[in-house]
């Protein structure tokens, strides 16, 4: 969070806007001059500070991240530019405007995620449920419950109380499935997805333990946070630990992983659901590069969506 710093020269005050950026474990300062008094509107100075942070991060990419075939220097630089741009746009918003933006994102995320799994509710209908407005009598009770459960799950992950472990993942699934007449807890029957058998019932707990062990071991590595979240998601969906609701839980956890690094959320769109399923399927068959390319494209568009919504 940038801070205003006052410096005296010849007994006269001069004001600066300072920000600290972590580069390879060290704190580096970037700064812009505000003037002899603090302006009422800092928007232009935030833009100037964002340019400085973009330049610093670009020059330090090899210190911050390990480059991979798909998550290479060029792609990471583009993602970081967008992330930093959004960071300073949000800083220029009041708390009330930030909350309204997050509500719009929650509505969009819940609509898209539930629609991917077959919900017929429109975005307007989802918004009316989230905002506790008039609910049409024609809406299915199950779909209304799905949205309300999604709000509770969304807020849980934002609360800071959620921890990435088997117990809390099971409870997250239980929260999402509450009242939907769907078995909760790890699956008790083997599930076939796209004509392929997912992790057998007796191996789910072990495979989830392996996945959580991978996360614990690698979360502080120099892999880009989006690469880490992408790998978590494809592995989680391949395990398919629950009888139903795996996609909804998985997309929430994708965003939780990103939030652990302080990165903005991703938004998978219903209209591209077949591309999403195909990319996951290809990753499951060992062709991960197509999944990575898809995730990078979706993530860039997600940040652009937040930037556009921020202007409303």
C-alpha cells in the first residue's frame, strides 16, 4: 500500500508517494513527487507510480520468476503489467466502490461457474439473489439454493479463515452442496468423465494428500502464481474427489491459490465451457501446454474485465 512521505529541505516540506516492492526477498522503493502539499486527487500520481513499478518488475522478472516454455518471459511480463495496472486502479477507489466491484465480480463468477455446470439462471436472476432483491416465483428452488450456497463459499474464501487442507476442502464442498440432495464428503462411487475413469474411490484421500503435499512444497518456489494455480486446478479436477460439484469447488480453489499470492481472480466463462473442458482433458492426457495457453488467455481477459468494470 503506497504511503505519503514528507521530507524537509531548508525547513520547507516536500511530499512524495512511496511504494515498497518485494524483489527476490528484498524491499525496493519506488517514489513519485507530489509537490509542496498533498493533492486532493492522487489518480495521476498512481498512474505514474504504476509505470515505475511496471518498469522495476520488468527489469527484475528473472529474479522474481522461473521461466517455462509457456509461462515464458514475454507472457509473464504481460500478466504482470495487467496485474500492476489493476492494483493501482483499485487503490484509487473508495472502500465502498471496491466492495461494489467485488459484488459485481461475485455475481459474474457465480453465474458463469454455475452455468458451466448446467444452471439455467440468467445473470440478472443471479444478481437478484446475490443482492437479495425480488426473486421470481418461476426460479427453481434448487438453483436459488445453489447461488446462495455459492455466495457463502465465495465469502468464506475472502474472509481469510479458509485453510487449504483436506478437512476444509471437504467442508467447502459441503457448503456448496448444502440442501441440493447431493452426497458430500469424498466420493463413494467411481466417476467417469469424458469416457475416462477418475481417481478410484479408495485412492482419493491419498491423491489429495499428494496434491496438498505438492502445494506445500512448491508454493514458495519461483514459479509464476498463475502456473501454480493452473497446475493445482488440473490435478484437482483429474482426481475428481467428489461425486458432484468438483468444477465449482475447483474454480473457487483456483482463485484461492491466486489470492494466496496477492493476485487478482480468474473468471472462466460459460460461453467457452467446451474449450475449458477440452483444455483440461488435453492436460489430463499429458498435453499441458494447451491448458497453460488457455489459462493465460483467460487470465488476461479476467483482469481486463475487472479494469473495465472498475470504470463503471
